[in-house]
C-alpha cells in the first residue's frame, strides 16, 4: 500500500471512531435524563 491508501484508511477509521463516539454518547443511559429534560419541559409549558 502506498502512502495515500494508508492516509485514506486512517481518515476513514478516524471518522468511524468519531461516529461511534457520538452514538455512544447520545444513547448512554447516564445522559438520558439530561437529553430528555427539554422535551418534558416543553410539554409541561403547554
């Protein structure tokens, strides 16, 4: 493999790791209460 292929694979795996991090942070049980709080606040205002 030449340098361009290694760079392309590195960028691809890096973006995939960032995506996995975002998904894990979004769907973690610990952050569920803080993520859902605005929805319930809006429903209470109505």
